[in-house]
């Protein structure tokens, strides 16, 4: 008898968990993820990048792209919703990865359920299984996927979305393992978007959702995939993390006993994950009674793992190429938060990345690597501003707000949803209807067709 592989063990453990039913905190978290994702989809629906995706696919189909008229093929709806939800980097994140789970799993599972008639329980099981899997996959080889030049949300999201859709559609265990093997050959996502602020990172969550949905459909039909997709000598972690020595016990060890998804962070700011604590520091400094022009230099302690994404090349981080590139520049994030007093959707625009005051302050920001920084287990912030008159002001943020240490309430998440939906042009009536829908979305047929306009 063959040795049980990581994929087989994962599917077996998830099957046992699903058979026992899900605890109420997990159900609540799945509702919150649906609310957050939907608001972000609406906020981005009129953006250039979402409109480009809409034009790239054929109209017509049973699945919904939230905020867009008509229906779409399920794979297309999953891609559009996932890309929109992740597009402004305002979606949830998981400390330890980092990975963005809601923008991948919710679009994939709901598109599949709309196409194949899955009920609320199926959708709930799929979302919970997919999100928990993605959080756990991010702990197998922390930092190594990023270091190899790939986006963990895209690579690992494809696998987790496959789990989510497979469980939502009720695939047998062997079919699900085959689907995972298939998804391993579809996963990808390079992080070269960092060079010039290209849009491809926005696509990564949507593409992972699309991969998961299609891989599950292929696996359901009996197409064989490698059982050793995770740990194999030519498997996923060898290809994308350059290792086969991952901590696979982190994936399956406490599965069903501990729910990591309950510690997901709902972002308070519309920017990259690791920038969030720096923004908190900058906002507190902005209340100290001095102006950007009074500052002579700014020094930030940071983690080594941040440097190649958020700090270097420093000259381009001081002057981001566009509004999207600005989200991945810690100097710009510190400056825009200090000068404008916010870091929402309106803080990252073509006007803000050309603002002389913001750019002037950003140009003064430098960094030093703190060898004791706890990243990726937790994300911290530090900003020290030295003024021209010699005074020094310093702030530290020990954790990311919105996460396990300082979570957002359900009311906070609903307010965030409402603000994002208004940004995208929804009326108060549409906002209220969706919030009512979310309360029972996992108790009945998860039909999004009422939110196509």
C-alpha cells in the first residue's frame, strides 16, 4: 500500500472536519469575508483594470461578477471578482504568510455554487476549507516563495481555491487529490509588478480563483494529477520555494482543532499589508503639531523580508511610478498618511503620487534593518522623524490593526463595506440589501444575481 501523501492527508483531515460541522466563529468569519470581498468588488468595478478584464471575456453565463450587469462563465466571474477584490490591496491578509484568502476563495466558491447549484451549506464548507487551507499553506515554507520571485497568494491560492471548490461541489477524496495535482501545474504569479507598478498583482487573486475552479472541474471528470504535488521532488514547493523540506505539519497538524482563519486581518488601510503598521505610526506623528516641511529626516526600522518589495530600489520608492506602485512603497505610505491624514482609497491616486509635499517628505525616508524583527510571524511599524530644529519624534506599532491583536468588529467590517460600496456607486438601498443577504447567504442558495448592477 502506498504511503499517504500530503495532499491525501490534507483532504482526509478536511473531510473529517466538514463531517463534524463548523463552529460558529468560523461561520461568522465566512460571513465577514463575504461582506468584505463584496464591498471591494463594488469599489473597483469601474476601474481601468476591472474593465479590461470584463472586455477580455465573453459575456453570458450563470455566475455573477458583483456590480456588473449580466452573467459570466464561472471561471470568468471568479477571475473578475477575485481581481477586483484584491485590486486595491484593501482585502484581508493573514499574518505568517502573508496571503490574501477572501479575494481568492470567496469568488471561486460562489461562482461554482451559482453554476452548479450548490446550497448555502456547500458554500460555507467550501469557503471555510479553502480559507483555512490557504492560511496553513503559507506556513509551510515562510518567506521562501516571495524570495524566489513569486506571489504566495497566487501560487498557494490556486491550491486552496481548488480545495474550496472541490468541497463545495462534493468531490470524492481521490477526485480532490487529482484536482490539487492538476492545479499545481496551473499555479504561478511572478512579482515583477514591483518594478513599474504593473497591474499583474491585481490579477493574481482572480487567476488563482479561476485555476481552483477549473482544476476542480477537471479532477471531477477523472483526469489524473500527481498525488505528491506538494512534497514531491518536482512538486509545488520545489518549484516555487526551491525546497522540499517544508513544515507540512503546519498544514495538517492541528487542522480541525485550531482555526487559523479566525486570526485573519481585515485591513483598515487601502495599501500593502506590511505598510499598515507604518501608517499607524505616521498618523500618530501627524497629530504632534509639526508639518512635513519641518522634517529633516525620517528613519524606519524594518524587516529584512520587506526590503526587496517595499524599500528597494529606494529611488523608485521615493517617487513611485504610479498610484499602484505607491502602495508598495513604505516611504510613500508614511508620507501620504502624514500629509493627508488618511490611507484610504483616495490616498492613492495619480494626483497624490505627483503631490510635491508628499513626495518631498517621502524623499526623506530611509530605513535600517532590524535583525530581531518578528516578520513574518507578525508585522510591526516604526517611524522616527527628526525635525530641522533638532527635536525628535518617534512612534512604534507592535502589530497590524484589524488582526488577532486588535480585531475589527462586525460593525467595523460592515462600515468598511458600506464605504467601499459607496465609492463604487452603490445606493444606500443596495448596500442595505447586500448586508441582509450576507446574514443568510450560507443558509440558503448563495445566489448573487440580485447584485449585478
